[in-house]
């Protein structure tokens, strides 16, 4: 290895040792850095080269600090420990990431920290117990969809469903859906593709990413721009997500709901945020107006039926009543 190559290698090795073996509580002297490089990588680096590498790292923006007893440590990193903990929790709680992928992804995120800050999460072994997708294609699906959007192409794929034995099988005997992809969004732990399938029936369709299989870019099919679809010309993703809390398709409706107590207003705020408008009719009733897709709102009202009553629209009110009636019929012999 010539002098130029050795200098480049020295900078990279010093950086790697600082990343893995130093933090605010753990410092290494130049001699200790050299010893680590020798121990881990089997290479001998002179103390002078270590000093030069430290200077270069500082010059190019790395936050290398000198600590007690002449030791050095990497102060700031790409992610703080609290950010890594947050990302780790998000990864493990996501049902759309297969267990093995979740474990590997967390290891990668934790590699941003020193070996002393990395955590052995006690719930890693429980990852396989959480109901989650077994479709290992999800990250490949994301890559293909991103590439298709960049190249302005449509994608084709088969969509999974389940038979009566709970086995995943392609829907409609392996029919290939051809769609124009627009957005990828995470909704309550699941990943979804927002796209256009057949404008005639619905301008915007939603597919769960972990149900997509055998995806490919349709080289001969140009992506249909949202601006070319009348209903999507002024599309606002934030507004759409607030009005489609479960990502069901269809138009949003204006609804008036009554919540049984002031204490339970949080359930409306938690789900609808600023889209929830609390109003007064001069009584003690807690009334809230929301604009939401009716199908989503139906399931939301059923979920919180103990605390929520639908006042308007009548169509939604009648659907909620009918859903409760059918549910009670299943238990008729027990009452």
C-alpha cells in the first residue's frame, strides 16, 4: 500500500473506531485508537497518521472532541440515542415489516451509535409473536415503485388475498393490476400505495404494500399524471389522509357526532386532529363535526360505539344501526 492509499485508509479506520468505540462517556487516546485498529483490522498505523486523520475529520465536518487525558471522541452523530430508540420502536411496531427484516433494520439503525450505546432490546425475540406480514417482498416493492415513479412508468402486480384455510393466494386467479403509482403512505402500522387503476370507477385506489407480489415496471405504459385526472388536479395528500382515516376509498361526507362525555373528546382529537370541530347547541352535549370518508367513519363509529352516537348524515346513522342489529343477531340465542 503506497503512502497516499495508507493515508486514505487511516482516515476511514480512525473514523470507524471513533464511531464504534467512543461517545461522551468513552474516550480514546491516539495510542488507543492505533491499538484498536491493530486489534480489529490487523493494520499498523503510526501515531502521526492518527493525529493527521483526526485533523482531516474535523476539517470535513465531523464533530471530533478532545476529552480528558488527551482522549478523543465523536460527539454528534447522524442520529441521537433518543431518535434511535424512537425509530426502533416504530420499526418493531410496524405490522407491514416482516419480523426478520425488522430485526435486521433495527441493527442497522443501532449501528449509528457506539457499542456502549447500542441496546439489546428485550422485545426483539417477541417480534415474531406480533401479527405482521410474512411477505418478504415489501422492500423490493418499495424500490420498484420508487423507480417507476422516477421513470414516469406504471407498475403491474398481483394482489394477495386469503383462502378459507388462511393461506395467501393471488386475487382473481392471478390477475395483474396495472396502476399509475403516486404516493406511498404509512397508516397505523401498514404501508399503502395510492395510485390510479381505472379512472372510470375510481380516480384514486389504495393497495396495501404487503399484499402486493410479483411487481414489475410496465415499460410500455407511461404513468398517468394526476393533473390529467379531473378529480385529482388539486389533490392534497394531508387533506386526503385526514378524511380517510382507514384509507378506504370513496368521497368524504360531513358528519355530526355526539360524544357521551367531555372526557372522551380525546378520541375524536386523536383520530381527526384539527379536522374535528367541536360545537355547542346550548346544552351539555358534546358535539363534534368531522369530514371523513363514510366507510372509514362507519368502522370508526363501530369501534367507539360505546361513546359515540351518529346524528348526521342519516345514511351513516342507519348503517351503524344496521351493523349493530346484525351483530346482536349473532348472539340472539344467548339473550
